[in-house]
């Protein structure tokens, strides 16, 4: 890297010239930032010389770990051969063909076609346009409404944020756009246990929200239901076991499409190739990104079912006026191919299901015994710790939601572990290559973080 400044001067330059995503710049001081300079495996190094365990795999994406020379080499070779060409106007190229073939092999049997973009957000823009176009092609142009869920995350573009169910995001930019309807989420710890229902009944109730919305709005107006198999950014919300079977029943009897947003759950995170495999659902669309390239280069896409693909191949469909300059970018496709080869060769999906997943889950569930933790949940390598003020009354929450989560997150960084705070929970999503020893280190740093947070809260009179 050419820039040659001291750690402090780097931070000052970042502060002066770089507007960060999802950041309150009013409170983001020069020295609040970390400048990450190097990474290898599950480890990060910053310009202050700290080594930090990357418990979030970057931003839920570096599934094969950092610094994989196989991907670097594949990208270098592709860049020398053909660094860019488009896939518009009846052209294609080798890496996009090879990757599409590979994806058809690992995605569910009824999904064999993919449309590319560069991110999860633009994949959801694509999905919104495809879903509505599909019903136009099928002669049902009134089917336009997409049902989503409160506290869902589907990206930051206008369509992505509208499909998402984050109130704060909707408040900026006059969202959601028309034609999106949000139903309740299956968040047992946050909302279910306060309802007086059992967890199983709450799961069924939350699923039936979908049926109630379809009744209310009219099946002839509904185009699709979109959901993350497990909500990620919303707080790693693993739904009750009764939720997806009930949703599946509803989808089976209703004439609407199902979009399983696999941007985080896809490519092994939950110990199956996709969240849809994990829960046995049958999607019509799967937006994908993140683990597709493990974040080595930006690439996203929308995998679609055969029935959708057939509709778009129908001669009555005409041209689909949609695409991005970087749809199927050759170097990004080369990164994805090399990445998927690693996932297959190292059996990372099976490893999460049978080996490192159960190991980390055991450590994680043991943290559930800590006095600060109300619930410790984890599916695959995807987990959350709910922090509570009084373990003897799990319905109680901290006042000033988010404050304790932030305190804990800051302690975690100091203890050499990246965990993310969502409200007053801590979440993790480490690389799928995590070793047993590293899982132990992760759990140790997480426990110290809970102890340190407890001490801070005690000294501030908050517990
Ligand atoms: N969908 C889901 C489920 C996500 O978690 C994310 C990103 N966290 C997105 C879409 C948006 O992806 P991107 O940030 O690549 O635009």
C-alpha cells in the first residue's frame, strides 16, 4: 500500500475524507476507528498492532477465511486473460458460464438459472422487478404486493431498504416504496415470550401472519413473500421450530412466489448449502452475495426456480430491461469459482454441520449460563447472546435499548474479538474455517467480554 502515515494520521485522514456506511458521524471521533491493515485466516491486524479474531467474517461474508492465495491467484489469472467484458447484447464469457453451471449444481434441484449483480442489495432490486414482471408475463398484472417482515434486512438500496423492515431506514428517504407490506417477525426472545404464548404456538402464530396478510390484502394482489431463513442484521433471529413448517404449508396452498434471501445464510453458514435446505423450503428466488465470493470481490445474484426461468424464456415475455454493467463480472466470477472450489474441497458445509458447528455451539450455549445472558442461540456458525439485566426475569430489558450492547461490543474489541451489537445482543458469524482451538479462544474472549460488561454495568449502577 502506498499510503505511508502513522496510525493516528491515517485515522485523521479517514475522519477528514471518508463518510462511512451505517455510522453516526456526529459521534465518530478520529480515535474511535480501527484501521485494519492485514488479515489471515480468522485473524485481523490493525495499524496499532492489535491482533483481533474476526468473529463476524468481515461482514458475514469471509466464509473461507482471509488471505486465501487460491482466490488471489484465480483472480490474477482471470484479470490477465479478460479483466472485463459485459454480458449484455448476446455476449457471455468463460467464468460466468462456469460459475453458473457450478451454482446450478449446489443450489436446490429445481433452481438452475442465475441473474448476476454486485451485491445483496442490488440482487433484491432485481428480485423485486423480476417478481412483478413474472406475474405480468403470467397474465396476472394485479399481483404486485410483496409481503416482508418487520426487522428484516434486505439491503440499503431503495428496493432493498423498502423490502427490509427497519423503521430507522424507512425514516430516511421516504421509504418503503408502495406495494410492500410488513408482517410480524418470529422473534421469540424479543417479542414472543412477552405474549403469553408457548414458543411453539408463537412460531405458528407468526407464520400465520402471512396467511392473515394474504386474506386481508387479497391473494390476487400478492406477488411474493420475502424472508431471510434466519434474520441476520435483525439480530440472528432463529425462528421457533414450528415457524418454517407452517409458512411452508401456507405457501403450498397459496398462488404466490417465495423469495428466500440467502445473502447471509447461503454457502454453508448454517451447515447446509442454503437456509432453504436447512428449513426444507422451496424458493422461487434466492438472492445471493457475500459467501458467493467470500467477499474477495463484489458479486451478487438471484438464483431462480425452473418455473420462473421458463416464464422469462417464454417468447411472450419480451426483453427484460434490467442489468448492471458488472452483471457477471469476469474477475468476480473467477473469485466465486475459486471460493466455491475451496468450500467443496474442504467440505466446509459438512464441517459446519457435523464438526466445528457443534463445537462452537457447545461453547456458546455454555455462555448462556452467564448472569448477563438471557438466551444463547446458534444455528451453524451463526449466533446471538441476548443480554438482560435480571436473569431471574427474562421478560425484563435494559432501559435505553442499545446502550448495553454497545458497551459489550466495545469490551469485545478490547478483548481481541469482533462481535457486533444489535440492540442489547451480541452476535457472531465467524469464518467457516474456524479451528477448534480458535473456537475456544473465541468463547474465552466472549466470556471475558461478558464479565467486563457486567463489571461496567455494576459500577454504573445498571444491574
Ligand atoms: N440481504 C441480506 C439478508 C443481508 O444480510 C444483506 C447484507 N447484510 C443484504 C441483503 C444486502 O447485501 P449488500 O450489503 O451486499 O448489499
